[in-house]
C-alpha cells in the first residue's frame, strides 16, 4: 500500500478532503492487501515508464508527472495479483469505476493506461477497446493515445520503424500484435468480443448497459482482463451511470475483491457552498482543473438553476436531473409601465397556439431606449377553466379578473376568435406590427392570421421557429435580459408562466423548454421567446 500511504500524506499536507466513498475504498484496499500478491514492482514500473516516456499533449509540451492520487489509482489497477482456479497468477482487479469531475485529465490518464498495456502488458495478440456513446467521444480517448505516439520520443521511434503503427482498425504494437480500437455504445456489436482492456468513456451518457456484453467476452476468453468505467457525472437518469453508482456504493461491492470504486463526489448538495469541500469531487483541483476556472463556473451558475444543476453534476460528481426550473423569482418580478411604449413602435409577435389543454399566448414586444417591453394576450376555453381544482381555479380567476387571461366560450381555441383581441391591442396602442414567429407545426391553422397582419411577398416578416433545443440561444437571451432588468413585463400571468418554466439540458449543454407538472403552463414564456427572436432578427 505504498502509494496509498503517499497519497494520504500528500492529502494531509495540502488540506485535501476525501469523501466517505473514497474512505470506503481505502478500507477495502486495506482489507484485501494481505490476502493477495502485492505487485509494488509492477505499479512502480508503470509509473516510472509513463513519467519517462509520455508528454502532456495540450498546452506546454512537457513530460507527464503523475500526482500522488493518480499513482494510487494505478496501484489499485495493477497492484494486486491472485492465483486463479487453473493455478495461473493473474491480475486481481477486473473492474474500476472512476467518477471524477470534468477537466481532471481522465482521458489523458486512460491513454497512458492503454499504452502501458499494449507495450508492457505482456499479452501477445491482445485487444484493447475504448467504448463511447458516439464516434466523436470515442475518438477523444483514441486521439489522446495516438497523440502520445507522436509526442513521445520512444514511441516516435517505434512509429518510424513501423513497430507502432496506425491501421484501418486502430493502432497496433507489432512486436506483441496488441491493438487498440474504438467502438460506439452498441450492444449487438459488443457481443462475442475477447478484449483484454476495455475503457468505457463518459458512461453517464449511456442508456443501455453495454458493459456486461463486453465483459462477458473478456471474462470467458481472457485470463487477464480489466474494464474501466470513467465519467464526469451527468444528467441522464435511470441509465448505466445510476446503476454503476448504486452498485459501487453497495455493501456487496465492498466485499467483491475484484473491483474498486473511485467515487469522487460531494456527499450532499449543501457541501458545494464551502469551496474546501470541492476536493471531494476534484482531488487534483489546482493542477487540473485550475481553481480559477472552477470558481468562475460556480459564480456564473449563481441565479441560474440549470447551470447549477450542470455544475453539481459535471464538476461535483452528483447525480442530477436533466430538468431544472430556469427563472428565479428575482428574474420574473413585475415592473409597471404604460402601453404607450408600443405607440408607433415596431412591434414583434410570437404566437404559441394550443387548441385545447394548454394555453394559447400571443406575445408582443418592442424596443425603447435599450429595454425590451412585452405584453401578452393569453387565452383558454371556459370549459377547461371550470374543470380545474379549487386552488388552480382561484389562481386563474385572479388572472381573469386582471384582464390577463381571456376565456373563450368555445369548444376549442379558434384562431379567428383571436383576431378581435389582436385588433384591439393594435388600435389601443398604435403599434406597428412588424414580424411574427410561430411554431411550424401550427402554420396551416395560423395561416389566415399570419397573412392578415404580416403578409409580404418574400415572407421576410414571417418565421417558422423550430421548437425544442433549436430555441437554445433565445432561451438564454431571455434569461439574460430578465437578469439584467432589460426585459420589462407587468403581467401576473406571465410571471406565473416564467416561474413554471423548466429547461431540459441536452448532452451538449443546450436548453429546451419543458414543464415539470401538467398544471404548470408555460405557453406565455414560449410566445415571448419567439417574439424576442423576431425582434433580434430585425437587428441582424
């Protein structure tokens, strides 16, 4: 346990806090240490070889210097042997789960693990795989390995002499016929493999559990095999990530001598408020990633629930939902203004139409003296209002009494019924209707209204606005304007809709509107966002 002790000394000297899950892993190593063959020699050989031959491939080109915690990880991966049922001495540890905040050099570390296995692993004709959600992510680790073959003096000589070469399938070390390939997360393709080293990258993106398909082939056909699951945490629930976290936290896994879990994460959400706790999720912080970069992300997330979710998931290792309420009460506050701001002013319209069930909203915005003003006409049918529970009906009644929610005595929302209200707004304010944005799925229903107010032969005054993640830029723009008090509204129904609005966070960090509860209507928010997009389009 040489490298464990070195890490603990370093942590004590540098004030690095470890969580209860890492303490459990340490207890597990102590428990098994005297049961098996300790391979200090193999771990030290790997560490020295890595530091002698490998370089950082981004930023300054300098040799890799493994930190004490990284050396400990190598001790867990390579530090123990056992004798199997055939009397063969084999590597003890088959599975490692590394849950580590982003920017901590996981891919670079895995590149050194792959090359160590290919060249020093002692297996002739073996295969190593990097498996990822898609080809782009698989290439990330794969390219880290290939970059090392160009940066390292030793490997460059191997390259030049065709000892280490690229093939159509991947990379090959010809002296031992060991290969390294990339593969996407596809259960069918994974069946029947016989790889010796498997790197499962960013496992928080997996829905389906491909690990057992790959491990089954390795287990049945290889005496020495290892699978490493790496992730920065994520927002996808009920997939492989949740399964792995539950498994590696369990008491059963503690007594499985052939696996180690390295769960770098906060123990609860509240701990994020004390920056000293961040080392629980980012044991290398200050080296990778930089303290200043993480602090900046933390500060940017203040007042933005969606960014807070992302920060807790990707930086602090906590399993978070991919949906979060987006606007804070401070964002949605009412500011009184007079509708005269629309008088003779270019006015942009967004319309979110629902025939029945949700609300229909027609939102008007204009710009004046650096601020955006909005007013929204919101509609429902009386029969829907009458079916609400008492609490919701009381809320809607307030909107009706304020003149902000219009109840139509029809079976469903008829577009023609909206026209008198739009006419009334235009007449009352003297606004100049300029452009309209609408959901393309509703065009046939809205066509008459659109042509009535926004006809032009080139169609420049009309825009079909795709819904979902396509609205990302304007969702974030609306948030920004509300935070800076540059978007002014004075309607309770809009405040309610904004407070109801949640965003679903995509894999690339894009947002789309959603709602957490059916009763939480968000249609005015959607209409306002489309109107804002039209206003911006006139400035470009």
